[in-house]
């Protein structure tokens, strides 16, 4: 048991030494992504509506495996550009929801 605890302690020290100290986060780590379900819940739209926005090229997306993701920046740009579909006061509401989503 003593050897096991010593080994775990060494691994902890090794992991702590590998962590960057005081470095700025990698830009890729700062990109926030939504999947279909997240975006449908945030925008209060159906999956089919989301598919339609993708099909017409209005909402950029990225596919990883069989899952579709949307960057926060692309979603905010989409909301700003589609004022016809969303009322202006709704855009501020959705931006606040997106911000709060990542604060959890």
C-alpha cells in the first residue's frame, strides 16, 4: 500500500509540473462550441429549423465525426445578421443566454 501511495504522489507531482504556469490559454481552448441540442435550447428553435439555417448557408458549422458544432462567434454573427427572423430585443436576450450558458 505504501508503494502505491508513493507512486500516486509521484504522478501528481509530474502532472503538476506539466501544467503551464502563467501562460495565456491556447486560442483553440478559448473557442466555445455548441452542439445541436444546446443551440436549439438557447435559441428556442427546432432541430429542423437549425438544419434549414445550415442548408441555406446562413449558419456556419463544423462537423466532428457525426456531430455538428457551432462556434459562439458564428452564432452571434448569425443572430446579428438575421434581424428579420429574430426581433432586435431578442438578440440581446440570446446573447445574454449564450454568455450565461458558459458561466456554469
